[in-house]
C-alpha cells in the first residue's frame, strides 16, 4: 500500500529560497539545462508529468495561462518563482523584450565579440583594424 502523497501546493514551498536577492524566490529543486525550475505534477488521473516550476506557480497564484502565451521573468532569472516577477506575454513580446532564446544567444555572442575585440584593441596599441573590429561588434547589439 502506498503512502498518501503530500499535495504539491504544500511540497512546492519546501523547494523555494525566499532570500534569492532582488526579491526573487529561487527554485532549489530540479533545474533544467536552461536554468528553469522543474517540478513533478500529477494530472487528474495517475499520470505524473514534469513541468516548469514558474508556470505551475503562475497558474496556482494568478490563474490559467492562455493558449500560446509564455511566462516572462521580469527579473531575467529563470529559476525565480516569485509570482510578482512573472507575466504572461506572447512569444513575440517575449522576444521583443530581449529574453527570447535566439535573441539572448545573439546578445551573448555580441558581448563575447566585444570583449575579444576590446582585448585585441588594448594589446595592439589601438590599431585601426582592432578599432573597426570593436565598432562592428558594438553594431551587433544595436
């Protein structure tokens, strides 16, 4: 005979660090490769599924997420589960805000390119070629 399972609404809070800084409540349980909290949820039957913790807490505290909407972390912290830091937005809005996966990778590459160009600029005594490389890297961000 299996023991009764504690409801997720009670278990959830044991995996939250309320002292995360910037008002973030950081998920301390399972974390995905992209930094999002993951939690096991039992559906209406006996099936158990793994869902993102911030999506679960949004629905628990705020309400259902409309079809096609994404949950944006206003704090830019994927492990944050503070409902005050979460907002349902369209995929387009999420990308425009600069936190969509493609745009984020593009910005990361640009920052790396700028850092490399700045190092080259400094080590070469500010040659015209290294200055142009830095200017081109900055243009990637604009």
